[in-house]
């Protein structure tokens, strides 16, 4: 089953990340705002990856303010997974 998420992020340049989770796989990742090259790169690398792997790989990456767009994305994916449980 496919479910869509729009999650606000905080402490980073981007304002929101949207994505789908279908059968545990993350798809259609899009950041609103932020550094276009970085957010596009993260979205491209995350496409088709298991949601749990995204949390594992991206959690704790720091940019400024002890967080980053990848870290915020991992938190959004983790929150989505907890909502599904």
C-alpha cells in the first residue's frame, strides 16, 4: 500500500520534504527550499531505498545547528514509519 507524506522540517534551509512509502520503499522524494544541489542529490539517492535504511544512513548527519536536510529527512521517514506501525 502506498502512503504519501508531507513533513515540515526544522533547523535547516529547506521547509518541507514530501515522499511516498510503498511496501517499505521510499519514492517521489521532494524537498521544498534548501540548497537545490544537496536536496536533489539526497532525493535521488533515497529513491527506491528501504525506508529503514534511509533512517539508518542519514540520521545524525550535521550541517549547521546540529542537524541537516538529510538528518531532517531521516526523522521525517522515521515518523512516517511510526505512524504506519
